[in-house]
């Protein structure tokens, strides 16, 4: 007779195999995702394609998820084209005697970003340049070899901040220092990208009317003239166009508008901070928001280490703000749609661009019971401009106020000015978005190129989405008052 212990092992092994098989049958997406995350792109692509062709009981949502996994792999490969030779050539321009040991150390420290895809090490396209933004010794080398041009005329942000602080103290609600800005935004699709006679649909980000903050929005002109501006309640606001393609001719969409933007500053007295009295209305800004705002155990441990025994919300926010500013350097980022959990990515890699840092900080704030939300659009420091992400946070009884953890602490002996961007904002912002991953009006039929934000625009036709590498965008601005 078979030993009882052996029979038990066989029984449990059989149950494990059956449940594993059932799990693969009922939720194969996890298996595909594991393959993708381990870099087995070809195998994952083959299995997903076969599954889509043979499985007839998939819901539309399940099919959409799997199709996007195929799209995600394609986008990742576009972001990770740099070879080892490319990376070494760049680094040797500044560190001629770079060694294999250096490369391995930077890779282990996540300062040199790479992925193994189908057995090949492939580096992020801007990994080599980012190394000189992340690693402290490389940062020093870059600064030594790229001294600032003292003759270049620059926007005096510190003077502007001083003006905002002074004028906001005199205002009743903290908003002051208005600036009127005119914007011209253009999207161009090269000729024959889409077959002749097909209709291209275009969404260009459009400013939101925000009481006291962003007002007097004036539509000036567009090409084509016929357009649809999304209602104000759409938190990622756009202006929508359609145009038919003409063979051997590029397709252009254009919009011009003007708006008035105000700066903000509110002096916070920590001892006056109260417990939330409107928590029900703030619940959406305190909760987790999968997949990018999640309170992982590792994040909780980091938060406890930073915050310690502090209980005052403003002081907690300041501790977290200081830590992010000092420990998460800015670096060029891969496309957000390729990252499964942005705040987790920031935690693991310890670097990120403005949006990655903003989502990470928002996650930490919410974890600590401080309401926080996303905001983004463009930033202007004449004559320069850039896409930019920041946020807002809430203190009782002060209310909502803008913050920008990426701008970080200013170099100043004045503590209020040093932490200006924790409870203040300059006037040179253009706000399109007050939340992440929101619906467009009218709705998009195909995948979005940017699944989190909306700053460059979105293009599609009946044949599918046009990704960022298939068209060009340009923004021009002018301060008119």
C-alpha cells in the first residue's frame, strides 16, 4: 500500500496543478504580463495573438486589455533602442576611462536604465544623458563641461516669485500677479501617413476655466475653422477637429487662443491646520487610484521613515516634499503608457520627470491623509516653454492650493520663499488637466498615445491611433499683457 504521506503529496500536487491550469484558463492575462515583464516579448506576442484568434468568449474589455499589451510592447521597444555601443560612446565623451565596473555599478544603482528584451540588453534612448542627471559624480562632470552662458538673458523666476508672494499677501484669496498669454498650437501629420480621403480626428489640449486661477479664455482662430471645444466639466479638456487627407499633402491642425493666468501664494501657519471637516467631498483625493496611485508596503515603510512621529499635515507635507526634492532627481522619462505603476516605478528607480515625481508625491500625500490631486499643461519662462506636470493639495481651513514638487526648494535664506512651491505657484502656467486618464469629448475610438496626461494632443483615423512618432507638434506663445 502506498505510503499515506506520499499519497498526500501527490494529492496536493495534483490539486496545485489543476488550480494552476484553471487559473491560466480563467485569467491568462497574468501569464502574458509575466512574460512581458520578464522581457519575453516575442513569446508573449505570439501567445497573445494566438489567444485572441482562438478564444471566442472574451469580453470587449478583456480583448482591449490584451490588444493594449501588444501595443505596450511596441512602445517599449521604441523607447529602448540604444545599444551598449551607443551608451559607451556618449559616456566616453565625458569619462574617457569609463570601466565595465562603472557600467555595472550604474546599472545596479538604476542610474543607467536598461531592459532585457528577448535576451538582448537594450538601453533607454536617453539613458546615457540621464546618467549625468542622476549620478552625483556624473552631474559634477556635466556641470564642469557645460558652464552656464552668463551672457544668456534668462527669465528671472526668483524675482517673479517675490512679486507673487508680495502681491498675494495683499489679495483676499492668495491669487495675484495676472499675466495674459497668447498661444498658437500646431499639429502636423506628414503626407501619406493616412490613405487619401480618410478622415483624421484630432484632439488638441485646450485651457480649462478655473476660478481665480485661469480666466478670460478667448478662442481666436483655428484650422479647420469647424471645431468642438469640450465642456468645462471635462477634466482633460480639448478642442476637437476633423479633416480629410489629400494625397501627397501633409495634414495640419491649428488653434490660437488667449487666456489670463494668476500666480498664487498662501502663508501657512501649521498650528492653525485643522482636522478635515469635509472629508466626504475629499475622499476621491485621499484614496488609492489604480494602477498608478497605490499604497504598497514598501511605500508605507518609506513614508514612516520620512514622517516619523509628525502629525501636523503641513509639516508632514513639507517633510515629504523635502525628501522627494533631495532624493528623486529629474531625468527624462520613457512614455508613461509603458509604465504599469508610475509611483512604484519612481520608488524603485529613484528618479523621474515632473509627472513621475508629481504622482509619487501625490501618492505619499494621500497615504498620509492629505488630499492631493493632479494638474498639468505647459510652463513658460520666456522665451522658453515646456510640457509640465504638478499638482494641488488641501489643508483645512486653507483649502486647495497649487504645489510643484519638481520645481522643489528654491535657493534662498528665506524659509517662505525656499518652500514657495509647496503652497504657491508662478503665473506662467497653462492648465489643461485636473486629473489623470480622463475621457475626451468626443470620446476617442482607439488607444491613446498618452494614457495618463494630455499635453501634446491625440490623433487617430478609422485604421487606428497615430502614435507620437507619426506626427509633429509645435507650440508658440507670447506674453501680451
